[in-house]
C-alpha cells in the first residue's frame, strides 16, 4: 500500500475536494458578541489562518439557546447570525480553503450564569465530576426531539451561509457525548440503559442532519462527526463502547469521523486494547467506509506522516494559533521557521484577542509553551 502524504488533495464521499490533507481543528475563540454574532476580530482571526490549509473547522457554534457553553461563543441558533456566518465562510474560503462549521450543544457542561438564570439540561440530572458543576435538569422527550430539530435548523443555516460542511460535536463531554455516556445518561426509557439506547440520540441526530443536507444543499456539502474515545469517570465511556459507536457511524453517509485526542498516538486506558494506538484500532474498525481524521500535538511533517499511517486527514490545533503559516511552512520545506510560542506583543498581529488568549493559556501544553 502506498503511503498517504499530507500534500495530496483529498475528495470526500460528498464530492468536496480539499487541496491538501491538513485541517484546522475546531478551536473556541470566545470572540463573539454576547448574543453569538460574530465580531470583526473573529473574522480576521480565521482569515489569517485560511488560504494554505485544506479546510478550517470553526469553533463550536451553539444550535440551541439553552446549549450555550460559555461567553463569547459563536451562535447558529437564530437567523440574526446568518449575515456574520456568511462573512465567516467567505473569509475562510479565500484561495480555496474549505469552511466547515462545528455544531454544538453544551448540555450539562455550562452553568446558569451563562444561561442567564436557566438551569442547564442533559440526558439525566447528574452533575459532571468537576468542582463548579451544577446539577442539570433531565430533558423531557419532546425537548430531545426539539434539540435534534435545532441541529437541523443549524445545518440549514450553515448551508445558507455558504459553508462547505458541518461537523457534529459529539466529543469533549458535551451533549451528544452525554447521551452516549453511562455517567451522564442514567435514563430508563428508550434513550438510556443499553449501549444501543445510549447511541439513539447520536443515531437519530446524524441521520437527521444527513437527510437535511440531501434536501437543502445545492452543491456538495460535507457532514463530519467528532467523538472522544474514552472517559475517566466510572461509569463512563470505555474504548470498547467507542468502537461500537464508530462502527455504527461508519455505516452512515458521513463524510468523515474525527477523533478528539490530546496526542495522536495515545494508547487506551482499557487493558483489552493496549496492543496499538487508539488511532490504529479506530482506523481498522472504520476500514475505509468513511474518511478518518486524526489530531493531537502534530508539530511538523514527520508527525503528520505518522498520523496518516492510521488516518486520511490530519487536524492541527494549537500550532495554528501560534503560527498561522504552519501549513505553508511544512509544505515548502521551511519547518525550521515555524513559531511555537507567542509573546504578549505578538498577540495582535496573530489575531489572538483576550478571550482566545486566556483559553489558550489554559489549554497550551508545556510542549507548546
Ligand atoms: C483554545 C482551544 C479551543 C478548543 N475548542 C474546541 C472546540 O470548540 N471544539 C472541539 O471539538 N475541540 C476544541 N479544542 C480541541 C482541539 O480541536 C484539538 O483537539 C486539541 O487542541 C488537540 O490538538 P492540538 O494538539 O493540535 O492542539 C480546543 C483546543 C484549544 C487549544
């Protein structure tokens, strides 16, 4: 088998073609206005980082008013967001970079201050295991269907705004993952209990979004799905559960599956799956039924090639914050000039305003700083 190279173009099932196999990972910027409308700063931030890279996945954009996770979050839950989202899509698309928007609902991973006095919701009334977590309210069945409808409306807005695709945020402990997790989902109806029932929300949601794209998109449009491979809580999602999820999702008309990993070659915590990296197991299960996107501390061409041994596309997160020209430097043999650190006085030039800067400080690993 010939090895995949990051400089090659890539065509998704839907027909959307990327000029190379690098994707900017979704990264929350906290730059939007209080009501989720995009700011000029945010457009500039994306504009700086597009052009060389195959596609950009935007920061998580909330599809429901009650799904807002933090201040400064991008919104896609109202038509008033449309004009700004259309500007965002075209800022990213200059010189052929494709624009995907990440669709999100925070579930229990928010608080009543962000929601202006409203209690957060989730699959069940179980708090997350973190010191400041609030107890969420369990969703009624009609509210579950309403949230699926909100994802549908978000998809329609993404199409209308001119994006090339959506990514469903089923990772990082947010609502879609909360339904699949036996920690946050203790329901005894058809949405909880067995792994099949816990998968029902993701299943119906994904089918609804795929059907929506078929009905509304007038040109090829990508649907991707992001997931986290395991949880640390007990009970919690184990790697075996994730192999089930991925196997089911790979049978759908999805354009890609995107794993969320801090490092691309991480090994599972489960004793049964220690023989190789999680990426290798996942790639085997997917078995080319859909494209597979890797991520996690890729800091140069060598590491990208390693990640591509078990995936088709490579997402880049923090390196794109510190160096918007990372991809062109890797493609043009100028890796020695890549910048991995950002000095305070360089923030403005890099479009890193207060919100993203603070978030970046919290999330930057030692290797990057
Ligand atoms: C500032 C920041 C914000 C992030 N926001 C999101 C997000 O909105 N959605 C998401 O799926 N992942 C988010 N992530 C995770 C990244 O997509 C990525 O998986 C992670 O940073 C690991 O990749 P890296 O080592 O290349 O940075 C965020 C990461 C950072 C550093």
